[in-house]
């Protein structure tokens, strides 16, 4: 399930992933959130708190994630992925070589630091 993260600066979009994440979650939560960020800010500062295993994402959800990422390819400014899954953190750190913006992984106990980092304009 994807849920909006509230109490973030207006130029930061955030979602918390728990349990099973389905393609409907991307349609209902993530796509509208990213579209709103692009429309209102022109860029995307994105915070993902990944509190579930990547294996909990259905194939449909992974496909929607890829399509959304490509749709907004030039708008990514900062992506912070917060998780205790080491392989995901390493991937998010390497993501900076793929997207035009910056990407950084943080452990769950450094969520406040991740929010500060992703909030830089």
C-alpha cells in the first residue's frame, strides 16, 4: 500500500510503502502526486519511505513505477529513499548516474536527515 506522507514542505512529494504494493496504488496515489508536483513546482523532490520488501511490489506496480519514472524523467530533482534494505539503498545511491537529478539512500533511523536533504530547493 502507498500512503501520502503529510507534513512535508510543499515542494516535496512523499509516500510511505507498506505491505503489498499494487499497480492501483500507483494510479491512485503516486501518479496524481507526481503530476501535481510537476504542475505546481516544475521539478520533483521525492521522498519514499520503503517499509516493505521490494518483493511485495506486484509486477504491475513495478511496471507502473518504471513508466512514471520515465514520464517525468527530466523533472526529477532529488529522490530520497529511506529503507533498511541494504540493496535498495545501494541502488538508490547508484540511481544518480541514471537520472538527471540527485538520488540518495538513507536508513529508516535517519528519516529526519532524509527529509532535510530532499527538501533542499
